[in-house]
């Protein structure tokens, strides 16, 4: 991945924040009673508009008492190149992983220091949830962040609703950056922040995760000056709901972390602005219904679109502005520059239903930048074991084409799973490839009904063959298939670092 210049000006050493430069995200230390009365009125309006609409606020909830001062971004795009004055060294932020990389939560140790568990106030012990367990090597800031997250996780819906209420009331100009309906979007930004906070001590994964987010957020119209508003509202939501773990020290840790997170994203976006557009327009030039709910959609981008086989793109349709969903490329890069996607319409799926049932040649969609690392390592001689379920056969087909195009033939074994023979909508294409290339074997697997192929679940079918110890594994399909497939492959001896698949969270988003 790119290595953007990270210019955080506050460290993650656990200091309370009273002895130095806080950087560009600066909370107010002014006592609540000294704040202007206009701020109280704004707070009242915000509380009235929160989405949870609770009639009687429980005694353990509180309104933020230390509002956050406006944030000064360090730069506004590609023209910013000189870093701000650095403060103490700080740790970075990862979260949602690139496809095919380590799990979305990063390398989470399961060890907790007994003294930390005992000292957590009011029996809030992160170790009760493995996601928030405190590693023995955790920095003081990481300990404080995880304690906050462990407390708010059971009430994350309330915290998220309050966060967006604050954001849209105090910064109404940002509402246009979000889709009209927030049902799918609502949790994503907040979860990304929490994921990054959980990985604050893992600099490499954090930087990779946030850099990808920063580049991807360009398509939403995100600017450096938007990050302070999000940070202020994040602190406001945590202040209200983390009643047991919140303190001056916790606030200082979150300010340092968010400053670092946003700086990585701003830098990555600025670097990307020099070499790539924020999005591509793409005209639909082909639309083929393979089944009543599956279409192969082919588009022509308005300018060259660089990607690798196995990657995916975020897609926005003209019928649902600002609603983006992820779809894998169904072929390796082609000389004519055309791109193909396999899309299945799902109930209440805004983008998928529009692409399957509404899109026609001549329509123009938008594409975000390519993402994902479920790609072929052409320096290896290992065979490829590929499991594709449903429309998950699309990136598997792209990987097969990529091996063929590269000219270094390796053994490729494809297991193509579906509920019925009728659902094997791309089996003819896959079998043609198998007849053309002697190094490729394709085995259809059907879970329900009679079939000319293999019967049963996809992971069970894979166990019947092998051994697979000399293969790299690639999985693509519904989240449930990915989980069971990973378990099966590890159970037959394939180590986790040789198993590649799309992010489970991205797969869930693509199904909407």
C-alpha cells in the first residue's frame, strides 16, 4: 500500500493532555458552567432531536459537559505537503481490512493484564469481550480506548444515533454527503472509528486501513475540513454514553487517536488526488439477464480504470444518489477497457435491484476506486484452490483469466457452488475455460436437488479432494459461505495466511 506522510502532532503515550501541544483537534478544558448560554441552547436542541427519542433519560446517561473546540485541519488536499510541527510520537489506526488481508479486526490478542482488569472502573472490564481484550503490550492510550469501547458496545445503536443527530444538527451542511435513507450507512462510519481505535497500536495495519478509507472517501466529496466536525461529534457521543469510563484522560486519549486517524486519511486522499480521480463515470454497454434475479452488467469507463483481477469496486447508480455498494470485477483487465460485474438482486436491495431490473445500455453509473487484495501472486508456483458461491464466481473467473493471461500456467481447481443446477448461471463459461486450459479443473457443487455435479455443501465437497497443502486458497461468495469455507480449509491444513477472501463486512454491504 502507499505510505502517506502521517503528521499527527500528539502522541499515544497515555498522558492526560495537559502538558503540551494537542495538535489540530483541541477539546475545551473550560468548566461546563462557564460555557456560553448559546451552547446550552444548542445542546438542548440536539438532545430533542436525537433519534432514540427516549422519554426518560436513565440516570447513567449524561450530556457532554466539555464541548470540543473547532478543529483546524492541517491541509486541504494535494497542495498541502509541509507537515505540521510534530509532537510526541503517536500510534496509528487500522480497522476494516483490505479484501484478502488479515481479519477486519486486525490481529487481536486474547490476553489481558490482570491489573488492568481489576482497575477498570465500575467493573467495566474489556476482557469480557475478546474484541476489546487489552494486550499485555498495549499502550496507555489503547487501554483507555478499549475500556470506552467495551462500555459503549452494548448500546452502540444509541451512541450511533446520537452521534449522527449531533453531526446533522450542529453541521447541517454535511447532511448532503450522506444518502437520503441512513439505514445502511448509519453504523459504518462509527464502526470504522471504533475499529481503528481497537487497532491503535498496530501501526502498519492501521495506516493501511485508514489510507484506503481516506482514498475511498474522496468519492463522497469528503474534504479535510469535514474531519473536525466528525471528531467533535464523536467525542460528544462518547462523553454522553461512556459514563463509567469517561475522564479527562480518556478524552485526551480519544482526541489524540482521532487526530492521528484523520491525519492519515487526509494525507492518503491528498496523495491519491495527484494520480486518480475521485470517481469514474461508466456507461452501461451490456446488460444480460442470466436468471430472473442475476444480471451480467458491462460498462465502459470514461477514462482508463486500472485494477487487478480479484479486486472490487464501489458502485453508485443514478437512481439512488450517494448509496454505494461493492461488486467484484468478473474478468481480468481487458484490452478494450470494458468492465463486467455479476449482480444479484436481493429483497430491499436498492443498488442491486436497480442494476438488475432497471439499468439498461446507455445509463451512466459511477465507480469508486478499485480495492481488495484477493489477487494472484504470480511469483509463486503454488496451485490455486478457488471456492465460488453464487455470484462469488465472478472474481474467481477473473482470477482464472489472470493466470491464463500471465502465461505461467499453474494448477487451478475451482469449486463452483449453488443451491440448484439452475443457479449455476455461469457454468457454461467456466466449463469452456476448463476445456481450453488443461491446468484448470471446474467442479459444480449443488446443495439442493439433483445435479450432474457434486451434491452437498461447498466446504464438504472440497474435503473430498486434495490434498491441498501445496495450494493457495481463494474464497468468494456469501458471508456464511466464507466463514464455513475458511473453517473447512484451515481444518484440512491450509494455514490462514494462504487463505484469501473479501472482507465479510464489505460482502454484507454489497448485498443491499
